[in-house]
């Protein structure tokens, strides 16, 4: 597991969501992380489809700068509670 990456989903949910949303399993292309693009931009309020879109955005655009942006947004959410869900 890494610091930044798509949050892991329980395997039973991954396969269930993949049946409903083809391609959901593609989130597994990278190591899961403690925080991720989907968490700092929606968290638990996102549907599985929206989470997939955010995770695929991260996978396609991952870079050290994007990771740093996610880490700083995570710190801000933790310290301020702003955006916390």
C-alpha cells in the first residue's frame, strides 16, 4: 500500500461494482493508497461510478505534483474538517 492511490475496496465489492460498472476493476492497476483523488474530492458522498472516474483520472495523470496536491488537501481536510465527510 502507498500513501497516495485509489482507496482499496473490499474484493467482494470490487467484483460487484465491476459487474454494474464495467472497468471498475481497472482501479487495481496501481497500488492502493491511504488517501487519493476521490477521497479529497468527494469521499463517501461519491457513487462508485464517480469514484471510478476520479480514480481513473488519478491513474492517467499521476505524478509527484499530483501526489503532493492530494497530500496537502488531505492535511487541510484533517486539520480543518472542511470537506470531511
